[in-house]
C-alpha cells in the first residue's frame, strides 16, 4: 500500500491541532477531540499544513480531496505551454530562390509561435564551406529579426551548423 500524501486520522502525531473547515468551530483542539468531531461527521481529519504550530487540520472526505487535487494538477498541466520546434534545412550552396522559399516558411513558423531550428547540412567535402553556411544562417537571422530573436548563434555540431530562433512575444 502506498503512503498517503497527507497524514490522516490516527497518523497525525501532534497533541494539539488547529481545526479549520466547514461545519466546525475554528480553533485549537486536542487531537482526540478533533478526531471525535471528525468521527461524528463521518469524515476524515486531514493534516493540511504539518509545519505550522500547531499543525493545521481540516475535516473532510479524504478520497474526494485527493481526487480534486489530482484533477486540479491535471488541468494546470494541460494549460502549460508546449514548445514546438520546426526545422529548416539548408545546404551550403543554397540558391536565392530556395532560400527565399524557406525564409517564408520560417516566418510562418515564428508567427505561429513555434521555435525555429535552422541548420546547414554539410555533405562529404562540402564541410570546407563552413563560412558559407555561417553567412547563410546569419543572413537568415538578420532577415527574421522582426519575427524572432536568436537563441543560439550558429554552431557547428558534427556535419551540421545549427542555429535556434525563438518567436518574439506579442
């Protein structure tokens, strides 16, 4: 059996607890009195804040509380932003028409809010054109300045020179 996240009922170790919640007079009670009140209402005594002095406890239905907490965490998780990375690949000798075509796609990706990973792929001996690849990526970064900012400058990793551009916040 897995351990509960909160101390409930007999697992609470303090002699005195501060009681809060509905149908309860807020105040400091002995643990036995608090357990008695919880039992009268057919509910659990749950330790909400164990580090307080005295610990804060609430009378409630524990299973329902855990369920609602998981539901709340799940909804927060679903609202978290997911980072989408779109890639654009160039060769060191990419001509102007191809470059413009790919730049249009890059602009679309950045305006849609996706991160852009632009890279120049060097095949075989084309690695000798490292400077051409860097010039190409820096030109792209300069032309996309109004849509996004460079997160990582062009860097050679193996046979690729990679640059990251993140979209500008609206």
